[in-house]
C-alpha cells in the first residue's frame, strides 16, 4: 500500500493526473477528492461545504495488485471510498460477514459503526491494476455522520434489517442502481 497525504504526498507539483515513477498513480488533489465524493452515493447528497470538509480530511490511498487492504491481522480502521480499480473479498460467507457487496464503492460502514471484524480479507486482485481510494479515519467518519444528516440518511437507505439475524449481521446492502 502506498499512503499519500491530503496535501499531495507522492505527487510532484503539477503532476496531478499523471502516473508517477514506478507506475504508482499520484495522490489525488483536494479537488479530485471532492469530485470523487460528489459522484459516490451517499456522499452525493451532501452540500458542497460538507463535501469539502470530508475531502480535506480524506487521504488518497493506492493499493497495488495483490495488496492486503484488511484482514484478520489487519483490521479495518477507516472508511474507504473506491475511486477506481478492483478489489475482492476472500472469506467464508461474505453475505453475512462483510458489510459491502463486490463492486460497492463505500467499504466499511458497518465495520466502523458496530466495531466488528470483517470475517475475511479484502485485497486487490493480481493483474487488476491496483485500487485508488479515499480513506476517511474512524474519527472523521463519526464526525461526518453526526454533522451531516443527509449522509446518515443515505447510509440507512443502503442497508435494511432482517428478522432472523442479530442486528450487526442482519444489515445488508441493497443492490446499487445502475448509473443513469
């Protein structure tokens, strides 16, 4: 994994949008982070000032092919918003042990809310080109949920309750609608 600070980290001045040495994409600028959030449900419901606050707190992350994003010995401590790339979940039963479906762009909502383990590993597949995402710390995630009612409402719409499971494991993502 390559970490980049919100201020630019691995990015040389003027290098936004170009690939850096070694095939690692440059860190996303604050403008790129803002627009990435703006097109990602449920962040797309927020006002520009709310989005700007989250974009400023988010860190740009790039995971190379085969990187472990989280797993049994590496718990998820932040919310991840996928900007581009692919990831796979490897676990016994992803439907009940992991709070996101393959292809979903926001990873870790329930893991952070209920402080639960994922029950498997999330990694980037070999030959997938890596994963570019935004990482929002647990503290910033809770601040955003408390200060942005539209974000909370959006997360609630993504999940529903089942009568036959415990609360933490019964919340299931609804299928994401295809983009218009």
